[in-house]
């Protein structure tokens, strides 16, 4: 078990469906520390870099179009085994397979237009974070809870 960072992207449908507060609340209640958060319209180049491994897939153009269709909320989360835990909280990419109680199980309707992206490995998390955040936006690790627990 190790403390690590992961990238979370709340996709355009989250804002359209007014789910932002609910999903961020679930992430916080799970124990993640939000190291950085911003709403943005990433550039085409950023999306192409982020989804480079899918360039030859038939769904690639539609994926880029969907991700560019509205604002996204980008979060850098930190915690023990954060990649594994965020993927578990997110649920299966296929919403018909996602368990109730997961974000995709409760809110996703279509596989290609699901509501959340979660990095799949610590190495990819660091690569993805660098696409969307400058290092100064992420900041240094702070033990916030020590301020409240005696």
C-alpha cells in the first residue's frame, strides 16, 4: 500500500445532468484528498495526448467529439492506493456491468458517454496529470486531518 496520486475526469454529461456535487461528495467521503480541481475545456491536442492509445480504435473520433462537447471537471486525487480505489469507486466501464453503488453503476447510461475517467495505473496517472495540470497547480502534500485530530 502506498500513497499515490490519480487523475479523475468528470465528463461533459456530469455538468449537463447536474451531478457534479454528488460525485465530488462521494469521492471525498471515500477518503480521497483533492490535490487539485478545475473545470476546463481541454484543447484538442490535450485530448489526443490523453487518448493516444485509442487512436486506431473505431470509437476514437466519437470519443474526442464527446469529450470536447462541454466542460469537464479535472481532479488530482491523492491517497493510499488511490488508482485502485478510484477505479473501484468508479465501477465497470460498461454501465450494464457496473455494480449499484459505484459512480458508473448509479449514473452512467452509455459506455462511450460514461460519466467518469479514472487512471488505470500509477504511471498513467502521472502522465495524465501532466497533460492537464502544471506542477504548481497540484501543490505539495499536506496532512490536513492532523489539524483536526488531537
